[in-house]
């Protein structure tokens, strides 16, 4: 369980980005963080991963403040896929996924047979057999994104955080990536937190949404609760009609011109 | 690769000798020639290999840490500090007063001082690649200015020696110095190879590497310290040899990929081979005059970058 209590955060020489954010995420939740550009979504994720330290408030995982955890212990609890990862590298896909095992290595402990086995299992899981020996800088954007997901899985954490994992992807690739993330949640019981811009996709995959605006949490709840509260219209400044997907029974929004 | 090593060493051993002398080496070795090889050529080859390996391995690591393919050990102002140390020791004629190890010692002190200044300047706030490179450039310019001032004030008789050293030279060496320098540089390279996993993770970007449980600032400081120590040691024995730490790692990356557990040892090996070849050329080209090795590395470096530029345009 992740408990975020009255968190305030800002970058150096900047105004407050996050203001008084509080929420709880239960184990095995699939949580989507939504909001306009600049609402503080990525900053919230960085705070959850301790990349950015909040100047007020605290974040606890299983009742332990993350600021008190050793950096390697934290890396064994939370894996994070940021928006920007340098993939313009001459690394084979296998070696690239193997980098995700870093929290279990140190200067004198290099990859073991167990690490290699874990990477092979991930390659099986994500069906990356054909790409194993390819260089990461030769892959398409969708393939690269899949390999990056493989790398976060290699960290073997209970919580996985993604910052816009479907950005710049076509609808088919978006679906593939999100299904893969959903599988981690349902089959491997991982707690998933991700930021998304597409509200309908967020509704389809997430069981809980957190709506951010100007660094503050406006509303949190199920997709239907979020869509029906009337705040979305104000934040995005657009009128919507709410419908229900007849197959998944999940709500969706259609903007009115 | 082994063939290249053997060929390079044999060439470095015999270059500059007369044909009859070279033949006699394999039939009936002259005692004087053998002593010359044993006490002058072999120690010189060791020094060149240590210098090339140290500069290339450091360059390879700094390019990753500073996230800049044009970074090299001298980007951080270490050479400027070392040059300043040397020129001051020569200006005050310290070598005749204290001992002939004074010049390398002063170069080492100068390099360490510049390294400390860059460390202090760049660690005032959170670590930033640009701050570090900028601090290095500022320190470099400051020390270069002091060096030029001392150069203008120095007597004519020391000018040639100083100039030769500034262009890179292996003329000052001592057995004890070789042992100490080899120990420092080899230990440094081993530490860099052991840090391969950290460097591979740093390659992915600051945010990503932090979530792998890497204390970026601590590791960068450690790697900066090790590379600076290697560079200071190397500069104190060889003078300023530019481009080796820049060209060799870039070529190695284009051939062997980006995995540091492979490219650091390969850069070290290739750097040693490259510098040995440069030394052979510098000895042969205007024989019996031995050119400062820095001239050859700078020319080859220039050609390399011209080639890169033309290739990119096409």
C-alpha cells in the first residue's frame, strides 16, 4: 500500500508544482493519473520514486517512509519508466533488459546466472525472441517501448510506475503496450501507477483515477465517478457526453463540438 | 589483436636503429644496444602504454559521465593545472634544487589543484553535466593564462624543455616513477572497469538511473576522482598529449558498442596501441630528431574529426 500524505513539492527556484496531495493506493491497484499538460502528473510520479524530494508531507510504502529507505531497497520496491530514457545506444536487447537487474548487483557483484534466467523469462513473456540480439537503437518506437517495459519488469518490484507509456504510439501499439501492463497487474499482481492523456483509454484499463489540476488533486475515484463529477468539463474546458462501452461496461467520453 | 601488440612493441623497440644494428639484435646482440633497449626503450614503452591506456579509459568514462562525446580528460582543466605546475617548477629551477622528479611532482600537484577547484565549483549545487564542463573550461583557461605568463617570464634556456613538455614528451623518466605511475593508472583502470554497471545505467539518463538505486552524485564524484587521478599521473610523466582520450573511445564505441564492461578495457588497450604507434611515427618521421608525440596525436586527431565531419555531410 502506498500512502501519500499532504505532499508539497517543487523544483529548484520554481514555484510549487504539487500542493497538498494526499491519496492512498492499495496493492494490486491499476491507477491512472490524469490531467492537463503541466498539471504536475510527471512531478507526482518523480516524488513517488524519490527522484524529487517533497519539501512537506511524506510518502509511505507499507507504512515505511520512502525517505528512510536505502536507495537500493527502494529500487527493489518501485520500478519507474520515465518519459525520457536514452535508447540511442548500441546495446543488445538482452543486455538492455539486463540493466534492470542493477538493484541486485554492486561493484563486485556482476550479473549471475539467476539474472540471465530472469531476463530470458521476460523475453518469453513479452515475446521478444526475434529482437534479443538486435541493437536497441535499431528498434521501432513501439518495440523500444516494449523492451523498456521488459527492463522495468526485470527489477522485480511490486510497484511499477509508468510516465505516459503510450505517448507517440498508434492505437494498435497503445493497446498492445497497455494490455502488456494490464497483464502485469492481473497475472503478476503488480501495483500499477501510470499517467495517461487519453481519458477513454484510462477508463478502459484503470480501476482508479486521480485527477490533477494545477498541482492539486481535484478528484479521485473510479472512472465513472471522475467522469460524472463535472470537474473534467471545467478543467479541459470542453463539453462531453458519457457513454458506456457495451463490451467492457466501462464509461467513455465523447466531446461535443 | 595480439599480433598488433607484438608488432607495435617490436617496432617501438627497434625504431631509429641502423639496419645492421637491427640484424645484430637477432644474431649477436651488442651489449650496449641491449642495455639501451633494457634501460631506455622498454621503460619508455611501458610509460607510453600506461599513458595511452589511462587517457583513453578516462576519456571513455568522462564521455558517459558528462553525457558529451567530445569530453576527454583535458576538458576538466587537469592539463592546464599540470602545465602550470611544470612551468612554475621550471621557472624557479626547482629540479636542480630539489631533484629531477620535481617536474612530474609539480605537474601532479597542479593537476590535483585544478581537479579540486572543478570539484568544489561543480558540487556547490546539485550535480549538472554542464556546470562541470563549464567549471573545467574556466579552470583550464585560468591555468593556461598563468602558464603563458610564466612562459613569457621564463629564461631562454628552459624554453625548449618547457615547450617540449607542453607538447607531450617521454624524455623524463625514472624506474621508481614508472612503478608508481603504473600502479596508480592500472588500479584506476580496474576501478573504472568495476564501475561498468553504474556507467551503463548512467547512460540511460539521470531519472532512470536513480530508480535503479544509484546514488548519481556519489558515483559521479568517485568516477571524476579516479579519472582525474589517472590523468594527473599520466600528465605528470608524459606532458600534455591531446586527442587520445577523445578519438580512441569514440572509435572503440563505434566498433564494440556501448557496453562499458567491453569498451573500457578495449579503449585502454587501443589507447596504448595508438600512442605506441604515434611514438614510433614521431621517432621515424624526422629521424634523428624525435618530435613531441603530442604533435602526431593532434594531427591524427584533426584528420579524424575532419573525416567525421565530411562523412556526416555526405
